[in-house]
C-alpha cells in the first residue's frame, strides 16, 4: 500500500519533470531555423556585453561580434549569444560550444597555449573608478584606501603584487556589487579594465556620479578567442576587424558604448600587435 | 603535470578553510543549541522566533546569506566586526554568515535528538522539581547531543565544503585560490581535481572520526 | 514533546512568559526599526531600485527563465537521486561484502567533494565522452553533480532510517517466509522512508538551493545567476538579492508544505495497516519509535 503511494507520488513528480523538460525542448526547436552561429559573450557587463530587459544584447563586444559575424556570412538574426563566464572561456572554445568568444578576453601567454586569438580589437588598461571629486589620482594613492575588485581577477592580483600592496583590497563576486559599494561609500575605488569601468559609469543609474582616473596600470589586449588550430577562422576574423576599423564602424561602436563615460579609448589596435 | 601548483600557497588556503570551519563549527553549535532551546521553550514568542528563523534561513541559498553579511551588514548597517581591513573583516563576516546558516541545521539535528530522549527522563526531571532550563541543560541535552553526533558530523562535513562559498566575499580560502589559479593558468579540470582531493582529505577523516565517536558515546538503551 | 519539558504554566509562569514575550517583541521591533532606518539612510528604499520588479520584462527576461531552470534541475535531480539513494543505502547494508564495500566507498567519496567541483567534473565528462549538445550540457552537469552528492547523503539517511527500525520487523518478516529482498522492499523501506521523511525533505531543499552552484562556473542560468544579469541592468544589487531570496523561501516553503502533507498521509496509512493486522498495541509502540527515534541526517 504505502509503497504504491510513494511510487504514485514519484510518478507524478517524474511526469511533471518530464513535461518541464519537454517544454524547454520545444522552444529550442522553434528557434533553430537555418544555420546559426554561436558566439560567446558576457551577459552582465554594461557597455561590453549585457542582456537587456527586452532580451536583446548590447555592448562593444556585442557590436564587434555582430560585425565579425556579418563578415563571416551570418546576419544578426542567425547569431545565438551564449554566456561565457571567465572560468569557462577556454573550455567553451575547446569543446566547440561557440565559434568564437568576444568577452573582455585579454590575450595572455597562458591562454594562447589553449586557444588561438584573433585581434586584438581593443587595447584596454587596468584603471580605477572613483566617485566624482575623489582625491585618488595615482596608483600609490590606493595604499590605505578601500579598493574593490572581483575575486581572483588579474586586476586584483596586480594591485596586491605591484600597484599598491598596502591597499585594503576587497574582493567581491561581481562588478555590480563593487559599483554598488562604491556608490554607497563602502569602498573608495573599484579597479579592473577601463572598458568595463566605463561601461558601468555610462549606465543611466550612475551617470555623472563616477569618474575614471585614466591611469594605465596594465595593458589588456582584448582578442577574439577561437578554437586552437582554427587558423582559417582567425584569418577571417582578423580581416573583418581590419574592415571594421577602416569603415569607421569601430569608432562608432566605441562612441556608442563608452561615450557617456568620458572614456579616452586607445586608437584601434593593429591586428597581431600585442602591447605588453 | 602539477607544475601549475608552483607559486601558489595551496596549503595556506586550505588552512584558512580549516579555520573557517572550526570557528563557524563552534559558533553554530552554540547558536544552534540556543535555537533548539528556544524552539522547545515555554515562551511562545521565542518558540515562534526559533521556528521562523530556522524555516527562513534554511530555505535561502548560503551564497545569498554570505553576500548579505558583506553587502548588507557591513556596507549598510555598518557592522564591520571590529575590523577595517577587509581581509579580517571578510573572514569574520563569513564566519558570522556560516554560523547563521549552519546553526539552523544544528538546531534541527538537536531537536530530533531531543525527540530520542525517552519521555520518562523529562518527566522524572520535572517530578524532582527541576525548572525548564535545568531539565534541558542537565537531563535532556546531554543525552540528546550524544545521540545526534552522527547527524552533526554530516552538518560539519557540509560546513567544511560550504566554506567555499566565502569566496563570494573574497575570503582567501581554498575556492578563492582555485578561482585565481584557473584565471591565470587556464587549466580548470586539473586545478579542480587538486582542490577536490584537498576536500576529501579534510572531510573523510572528520566523518570517520565522528562516526566512531558517535558509536562510542551513544546512549545504550 | 515540548510540553513534556516544562510544567503547564501557572499564573506566575504565565505572567513571566508574557513579560518575556513583550521584552522579546520590543527588542525585535527595535532591531527591525533600526534596520529600516539604516536602509533609508543609504537610499535603499528608493522606488527606482524596486520598480523594475513591477515590470514584466524583469520577470520574463531574467527571473522566470532562471526560476524555470532552477525548478527543472531540482526536480530532475530529486527524481533521480531519491531511488539511487535508496539503492545505495540498501547496498551498504548488504550481506555480501563485494556489494557493501564498493557502495560504502562511493557514498563516502561523493559526500566528501564539494558539489561545485562534482558539477565541473561532470561537465568535463560529458564533453569528452558524450555528444550532448552544448545548450543542455550545463543542465546535465548540474543534475549529475547534484545527484551524485545528494544520492550519497540520501543513502545515509535511508540507511539510518532502516537501522532505526525495531529488529522485530525484520524477524517477523522472515518468520512469515519473506525473502531478504521482499523484506527490504515491502517491510523495511516503506517504514524507513516514512520515518526519515523530515530528513529527506530537508535534503530536497538542499537540492533546490544547490542548483545555484550551477551558475558559478558552468553556464547554467539558474535563478541566482539570472539575478546578476538583472542587477547589472537595473543597478539594484541589494534589492535583487532580496527578491531572489524571497523566491527561494517561497519555493522551498511550498516543497516542505507538500512534504508534510505527504507525511501526514503516509503516517495515517501506517496506522491503518496496523489495524488490519490486528496488533494495535504493538503497532502503536513501534509507531512511536519510528516517528521519534530516527536520527535525522541533515546537511547544508
């Protein structure tokens, strides 16, 4: 008796679960009409890669990726955006989950052993975001100041090792949390790539509250990650990037995404020219 | 093969994990016992508070609780735990969050332990004129605690692994170092395996030791 | 049970209880008031920060898909982990050493590793040895990690439940000629599951919450992961955490309510069977023990 009831209950749950997955499956089938390209981006970084309330995507990485995809023969409609978190970027490429990744992906020697890079398409620098009128103007000012960054990020490590070892570093799980802390005065500065900082500073909610210090604490060459050995795609993407710079779409994208933050971007980098 | 370990203080990170576990373990045991006491107490409002606390805290993911200690308690309510240095503050806040969370589970384990104490024990205690707190402290809890060492061992093992969530507010424990290493070395699985091994080394002996202790101390009935 | 711990309050005790209650209530009220003031100081009550949750986009774009994924992963993990846990729990008590020892090793091993890492390894395993499409791979990895860990914990819960049953149950089953398998499936397991239901339910709650680990390193858009995208858009970190926390509480409250309803039904049916057997007194004694003595294996 009892057993039968337990079985019945689990059968109900199973049926529910199956129907839930079935629903998920249907949706996917509808979407996949014609050939698709999967591109890895960030979903939670304003100005670079952000999933907006209406479900569309915005940001510089998104614009660059859209342009590149077009040159590879894919219309914006055929793009399927995939979230690639920092820890999963190399794996996503190795596994072939995505065709390429444009997700604040700095070209480094360690990563080059695992994946190939096209570009760079943007030269960013580690910088500080502070409140308007803050007295922090150089890296050493950070000593004894409260500084926020993301756990494990290269920027956090840079601060600890070289820039200001005595800074009171607060690692948090995401940039949004850091920006909130900066706004409430819980931290004095936030450090990461200037492009990411500019994206936050340009958000409507924060417009006019923050400023970038313009320090170039490091060089981050954003590249487009491609599966190791896929040199044909690398070449195509490089060509697309060159065109993007040549026909001024690159400048427009920079202006559109970072403009409101008074972000002094570097000129478009030459392909293969990695600034150490 | 393991050359990626060079230059990282893996042992130091696991030492922080151990410290987090020990401090939170002791704290949550104390707070958990208090909560269990509240849940069986004669004061209705305390009973209500105990029940509400356990049911709310148990149902929230630990990540949210830990982040709340930092973004909420420290930033908004100014509870800095007597430390301006974020390294110390983060550690203390993480311990606080882990205590708040784990105590709910400790409380429930102890409550089920109280249920295993035969009714006659409490009745006899009342018959000789002991008050509620005396009955609980002298008669019921000592027996209840001995019978729930097994479940408490489970809670402790879970706590050891839950300390990894402290990475969310940047406590320099094992999971934080793991994230840093993955960011730098781009070898997710190999690094993950090393840290998994570390946790097996930490939790397996705990489980075996407490399991043995539980058997030895069990109240024979 | 709680009433056994203290005498029925007399007039003095009642007054004391009322005074204690009032003091407690006032203290709690003061803390809450102070918290509300502090939140106000920092401008956290600003309508602009809460308003997004009244728009349909916030729900349809971020929260509901996230909630859907959380539910999907949790439901599937439960459905797989429960029977698997029962099997491993029983296997650990097998008379055959070649069954008992491997089962024990598996259970202890998977209990010892953080779920997050189990998910990571499962994801990698699916990449190397299967051709599951990349869209659904995170879901598979999350479910695998949750199943491996929670089945191990549930195995221990089931084992503790079976061990807590009176020996007489097994002896009686053998006496009426049931075989080992029949005794386990027909006599011991149903009683053990009923006895351990509270512990099992709290493990199911753990499953729901642990789906949140899928978003940490894998690309699994669960509720908590969807929150970070939401907060990046609306710049409302604290508020989004509050809303998501409430969603989790409601979800788990529904789960536990359903479980206690189920528990009530199962308990009633226990008594019913006892009456049919015509062993009322014995059954009552056992029922008390079954309901009370089971040590609960709760984990976070």
